[in-house]
């Protein structure tokens, strides 16, 4: 097996005029083939473009250009034909020059970002949209499979782990395995808070501890944000009475408890 390929930055160059796309890769390719073949039919086929699309592109460029870039001739002693005007040839030359400089810029940009792969993965995480208040990213470190369900354990950083119980079918359809990067999603109302030293016995699989970092009174309920020991933050929505009973204040040690069946596992597309 070869070494994993690294990511690089790439992009397409478009020239615009009067807020309309004027010339891009496919249209310049078409112009080059017209110059080479002397035929719109042959040029369109060479660039895998329909005859109508080729004509539409030519009409667009001719209409937006100060001078026509493609000229056609019909009948006559030499028969019909299509050719690039000097304006068309100049456009191809200018675009190719700009394209080379554009690629040099992209190459330099990629070289200037250390560990580009990691930043691209980060962008993928930032585009995750979900109603779950708590979103934890990590790697799967354990999968225990039963006849119907499976317990998946996700390491989310600095010793903190989250366990989720999902179906075997979900494990297979998501392609989960040890080392897979995944999300653990937990809705804030599913999180129970308890004193760290309280001898509470519960069937909940997950227990993460930290310090209360923020308390927000929502009028009906109270949102409590806990800075976990592993560095992540976790939110819980509880009643005013529960918050008062726990005597919650910023800086107080607290533990968050939630069931493994309350955890949703997801992958970034």
C-alpha cells in the first residue's frame, strides 16, 4: 500500500464582465479547439460539449467582447468554416498566462499552510449543522458488538471518552472501525448534573467531570456549561429547582451524566 496522498489547493479561474461569467476553462478550451479544427462541430465534440452549448458559449463571448472572438463563414468557393479572430486568439493567450500565475499563487498558498490536511478536516467539522447542543469530535477506540446492538467508545481528548450504544446495522452502514474519526452528539436536556463526590449509583454509561464555567437563566430552564477536565465543554439544560438544589455557581466542580443510548454517532461527509 502506498503512502497516503496529501491535500493540495486547486481552483478554476473565471473572467467576468458586467457581472457575467465571460471566459473560463471550458470556454477557452472550446476556443482553442475551434482554432485547431476550424469547425464548431468538431471543437464541441473534442471538449465534450453539446453543439448547442458550444454555440451558446460563442454567442455569449461574442456579445460581451468589444470585438467578436469567433467568426463564421458560409458557402463560397472555399466552403463554410469557423475561425478565431485576433481578438479570440489574444483572449486565449491572456487566459493561459493568467491561469499559470493563478496556479502558482495556489501552490504558494498551499505551501504556506503547515499541515494543510488538518485544516481541511477542521473546516469539515465547522460545517457540521445539528440541533444537538453538545458536539464532540474524536476517534473510535473500542467497538463491542452484540447480536443486535454495539457499544462504540469515542476518545474526545485528554482522557475523556464517550460511549454510545447503536445498532450493529449502523456500525456497518457507517463503516465504523477502530481509528475512525467521528462525532458524538448529545442533546443538552439529556445531560444530568450531579455533585462530584456524591455517591450516586446509576445505569448511565457516561460520566464526565469538570468545572461550571457559565450559568444562563433561560426563563423556564437553566443552561449550565461545564468545562470538562479533558478540555471540551458540555452543556446541560436543567430546571431552576435543580440548579438551586445543586447550589451551582461558576467554578464549582460538577459531573455530567448521560446514557450511552442518548449519544448519536455521526461522520463528517
